[in-house]
């Protein structure tokens, strides 16, 4: 999905990844020396209608198991970019509609598509009131059928608008409804459910409701582990995010365990050429400094510096 560089939250119709936006959090309570750490978790981009026809084509070509499986999706991810909604939006756009091919949900609805596209354009220009009205009109055309992915799409887009306006209660209701629809269509353990879970987690995170965010990300991690295995490199960024959330709540033992797990997977699955590894190590070093383990922190920082130097040096 193409994302205009001016607004990485809004996706168009082709199949390129969207950019991400960083969110910061103070990790320890009551300390003036707290570092500001970046979770780098972005909102899901708005969903367009084009993935409906894309999925019908993939279903026709015989890729009927999650439209080729989540590995088909994840192989396209840039592992150097933090775990964000940009990874997850394609799960839905490459899988959700497969299940419903041939049902009435896929009757051509040019009016709905036009309204959704216009709402996306208004959102892209930060005309949120206009975007809200357009998405409400689109929702009225598909509302009431919890097996119609267009309803999930519209609810997600409305939620994104409410969130941009600071209307968090409405955003939460609509993200939850979209999640319910995905679960109805695909079942509670399908990787598409990760999309809705991550939306809600990010909404809670922006309100510093770390406990609820963590619960949702833990469930998302469990789903991905089930489908990918516990040491798949595409889990690294989510595990790192959970480490930061644990640290934000003062759960230091759990945070350290998660940092170590993310680093272990990165080293063993991808090696020291993995471009994000130095950053992972630096985050862990900052954690060590926060818990007054200065000598260990220095050693980890030196390791990160050495790896980064090797990565940036020209090949022999």
C-alpha cells in the first residue's frame, strides 16, 4: 500500500508498506533522569477498498490458506524497521477477504468505495470533520452485517479520525467493533486478529494505559508465535515493544527477560548484520543503567558500537 510521505498513517491502493510514526514514553516513574524511549508504534493507516479485489484474485489462484499464509506477508517486511501497524495492515489486506469470496459482501459498491476514498483524502489533508462525515455515510451503507469486511474497514477509519480528534472513547468503541468483526470472520486465533489488537493497544498506549496495551500485545504475540514459532525474527519488534511497556510499568525482571529474548532472536536468526541490532542493544544498555548496573551497561554499549562500526564499514 502506498503511503503519501506527508502522512504515513493513510494508505492508498497499491501494495507497498506505509511509514511509521514514533511515540515516546517515560519509562520509570519519579526519576528526573529518565530516558525517553521510542516504541515506534504507529497507528494503522486507513484502509482502502482495493484489497477486496486483490484478495479475490489471490483466492482464485489457489492461495486459500490465509491467502498464502502469514509468512507470505511477513517476507515483505523490512526487518530494520520497528514493529508497527504498517506491518499488520497488510495481514488484513492480503487475507481477510479470502474467506468471504463469493458472498454478497463483495457485490460492487461504488458508492461505498467512493465515500471511503473521499474520507481517506480528507483525512490525509487533516480535514477530520469532513473525513468523519464521509466515513459515517460509508458506514451507513454496510452497517449491521458483522461478516462484511467493509464494515471493519469503515469502523477502523472512523476510529482513526476520532483518535486524531482526541475522541478516545469513540475510537476505542470502533476499534473494538472492528476487532470483533475480524474475529467473527476469521476466528480469534487468526493472524488478522493481530491488526485489531494492535490498534487497541496503540490507542491505550497513547493514553499511557500501559497495562491494557500490554495485555493486547501479549495476545498478539501469542497468535504470531502460534503461526511463526517462538524464535521467528518477525517477533523481534513486538517483543522489544513489550519490554519497553514492562519497563514503563516498573516490571524490571520481565522487561529484562524480553530484552534478552529480542536480542537472542536477532543474533541467532539474523546475525550481527541485522541493522536494528545495535539499537536493541542500546535500549538494553539504557535499561541496565536505569537499574544501576553501570558496568554491564558499558559492556553492552561497547558491543552495540562495535556492531554498528562493522555494519557501516565498507566490505573488504
